[in-house]
C-alpha cells in the first residue's frame, strides 16, 4: 500500500505541472504567432455578432459566496472573396459595430485592431 501512495503523491503533482506548462507554452506560442503576423486591412461586411458569458462561483468562509462573470465579444466579418473570419473585439467596438456594416477591418493574426465603417 505504501508503494501505491508514494507513486500517487508523485504522479498527481507531475500531471498538474505538465498541464500548467502546456497552458503557459500555448499562451506564449499564440502570442508569438499573432505578434509576428502581418497587419492586414481588408474591405469587409459584418455578417454576425455574438458574445460568450462565463460564470464562476467561489465558496468563501462561513456562508458567503462570490459569483463572477466575464463576457467575451466576437464579430464575424466576410471579405470580398466570400471568406468569413471571426475576431474577438472589446465591448466598445462590439457596441459600435452593427451587423450589415461595411468597411475596412484591420487585424493582426487573431488580434482585432480597428474597424472603419464606410458610409
């Protein structure tokens, strides 16, 4: 029984460390990929908007709870060739851009830079 517990106390922390390292490496990889991508501007039409709300619940000491939520905003653009792509945008841009808008979107990799509406 001692061998199993010793092995368990080594294996679980190693799995946690490997998962943590994998997450950190993926974040760094995505940052390098996006920051090294060229900054592009394309004539587009806004075809869809969506948002994703995530909730978390934290139990505190002595009958207290703490709820948090965060919202991530996305806009789907369609370029002149008919290709669609989705970019994460901030709440201000999400509120100002409307489905059906046409204009020039500037982005770098997966990073939204700006949208200039054509009137």
